[in-house]
C-alpha cells in the first residue's frame, strides 16, 4: 500500500534548485523587456513556484509551490484538482516535476525521492529513491521511465513503475537540465561541465556533444530528436544538429545581454509545426523563433503581480504549444499561469 506515504487531497469549486534561483534573480530585472501581453492570467501559487510542468495537450499543469507543496490544476476550468505531497503531514518542496506526453501520469521529486501519480484520479502509483539529489527530470511518453539529472554528476534513466536504474549517463559536473525525444529513443543532458550531450538510451552510447564556454543551464530536444537547444549563461543560446553536433542557429543576444545576465529559463520545440521554438527568459519574456528562416515571429511579456505581492519580476519556467490554434501557455516563477495568442 502506498497511501500512508502521500497526501492526495481532492479540491472542489508547477525545478527547487534552478527555478528558485531564476525567481530570485528576476526580482532585480523588473521593468525590462516588452511584448504583447497575455490574453488571460491567473494565480496558482501565492508565493511562487519551485517547479512547474504543463501537459502536452494544454489540459493540466503540475505546480511545485514555495509555500503549499505540490498540486495538479485543470487549465480549462482553472481549478485545483489535487494536492500532491510526499508525506501525509506538511508540504513538499518539489524541485522538479513533469507530465507524460500521453497525459496519464505525472512525477514529482523532492531531494532524491520520486513519486509517480495517476492524473485521472490523483492517486500515487509509486514511490522511489534515486541514486542522488534530483535537479531536473523528464518523464517518458507513457510515464514508465524518467530521465533524472543528478547532483552527483550523473544522469540516469530510471524505471519509475518498477524501480531501479536502467541506464547511467556520465558527466563531469552536476547535470542541471534533461530532455527526451518523443519516441523515448534519445536523451539530452546539460551539465555544469559545459557540455550538452545526446545519448542513445538503449545502448547508452554518447552520440554527439556540443561544448559551451560556460556551465549549461538549459537544454531541450525536438520531438524527432534531430535538433537540440542548449543555453549557457554569459555564453550562447543555440539550436544545433544532433547528427553533426554543429550549430544551426544562434539566438541573437546583444553584448550587454550576455554581460548582464539575460537567462533563458525554458524552451519548447513545436511538435506540430516544424521550425518553431518557444523560449522563455528570466524577465517574463517569451519569444517565438522560426529557426529555419532565423526569424523571430513574435515576443510576449508575461503579466506581473501587483506591487503588493511577493514578486514583481518572474522567470518563465515552463511553456507549451496548445495545439495548432496559435495559443500557448506559460508558467511564471511568481505563481501565475499565462495564456498567449
């Protein structure tokens, strides 16, 4: 029985390390940037988020809030469905969360502990301990496995339904960001050793490496696994070919932006429209890029909370395209869901 280890409370009428750092950094950047405002915005965490994950279908979001633990929300009704904490009493500080592409399972992590949840009824489906502190994670398309970026310089492909490490991928620094291809064949890892590496999950083979001049803070993999996005602070943000390891397109940044800390905090390739990439930064900005034509298609600016609230600046900590309607959602580190078109 798993129920004695968890809290999954139904309500009626969203990564701890990296996301908290982005939230704190964003306080000093209020007023920077510009763009189209959201068409809708609502609060899901009064004191902000450690972590957040939007479902691929734009139906749900998992929140790891700063003060009130984990929860699952319905994006259409704007209602909280369940509280998800790792113990019956108290609130969990969830450093990383994700939802499977099929929308059936979600995973939450605190320290080295993992819980797999059923999205349909909010019940826990498994509780496991990873071989190190979890910094980032990505859930496989069916929710059976999770790619974990660890503080012990490794990434592991973990069987989250039966328990145990299936494959280990080695770095020489903490693994700060991870992602999976849509078919769960490839893994992408980014590390403080300044490398972003593409791996073959079945064989464990290191396929291609792109080296930065600074620690890698963010990676994202295209659905087909043929393109990767990687970003290193005070260095470059670029799309590169995973077959050759060579850059395809570098996101333009001014010298002052590189020097004074524009940081990309989230990235998402479109699964439906090839060539499109959404990028969120630590100044509430979201940009849509067509990397095929190297053209910026638009910029939006997330709404900020009232001055009386905790944070007046915020980082974009997750993004998702909501079908082919030109709509997308973003989650900000100050606890808001934002809808753009």
